[in-house]
C-alpha cells in the first residue's frame, strides 16, 4: 500500500528555492605558442567567456605533448612556428600516437598554403589566422568543439586553390572548383555531405539517419564518385565551399 506521506509535497521544499540546473561542462582549452604575449592575450580573451576554460599552456610542441594526457583538453590552439617541435610535427606525433581525442585549431600568422594543407591532412579541425578578430577565434573554438571543421573564407579559398594545384601533373582536385559532378547529389547524399563536414563518423551518421553503417558507406562511395573527391577532407572542404555544412539534416 502506498504511503500518502510520499506523495504529498513537503512544506519546506514547496516554499524553498528551486535547485539550480546542472552546469554545462566548460570547453577545456590549451594554448601552445612560443610567444608569452600571445598566450597571455589569448588567456585574457578566452577568460571572458563563460563556457571556455583555459586549463594550460605550452611554449612548444614537446611541452604540449608532455601535458596532453594530464590536462585532457577538448581543444588545442596550436601555433605552427615553434622551436624544438613545430606545429606540423606536433600534429604528426599526435596522429601516430593516437592522441587525437583533443580537437586542434591551428592558430598562425603564416599564410603558407602548403602548411595549411599539411595541417588539414594531419588531422587539425580548423585554421585561424592570428590577425582574425577576437570573436571569430572564440567562435572557432565552439564550432570545432561541436565537431565542425572551421576555415574562414580567406583560408578556405587558399586551401582549395592549393588542393587544385597540388596534384602531380597539375590534375585538378575537386575542391578547386572543377568538380566532375556526373549527376546532382540526392537529398540524402546532401545530408551525408553536411554531416561529414560537421565531423560525424560513419557509425554516428548511421544512428542519426536511422540507416545501416554499410548504407552510409555506399552513399559515400557514390558521393566520392559523383564529385571526384578522394577523401573526407576534400569532401568537407567542398561542402564548406558550397555552404552545404550549414545544412541541418533532418532525422527520418
């Protein structure tokens, strides 16, 4: 028999304040840059944001790698030009040691398109130029933490041009704007392209779209063939170029 006292509101709790909602975990950020003034400036900038917490810093790639396991950052802001171990070497080490839990945003003053392409191929999730406005640096952290690839319009154009001319013998790459689109993408294929650009893996896409993982693979094979892209990075860059990454795929 159910006790009536368990179903009646408690006098004290009825008039007392409501419990505050649980706090959303902050985005844990580590800054790797050899210039103290840059690190200090970024810490002050990010310290103004309620949802971001700078949990550590490093003066070069070696120091960053030593601290990754301890600090467990969600996002790393990584300079390319550093002593001892530069940004590209750091990305390569992270990839080879499977220390890819942290998303990496390359924050650089360099405008070397080759470095941009190498960084993307080594698994970075975004490239931000140091002359970028403060609000866009903050936005890039949130977007990359959410699983998206971040490239501003200038960087996107530079990377796409480099892909277009990087192939041996001058063969154009799909992201260079000369896509051999044999037939238009279907609505479902456009959904998959958007999800790839937002950082979803095959299994996650299958669950989100209520289809099998093999079906996702089949769609990707058809998409690659239609667009002439060779990997997910080129597909993501193509999606950003076409604005497809802004599409919000509906679940069916």
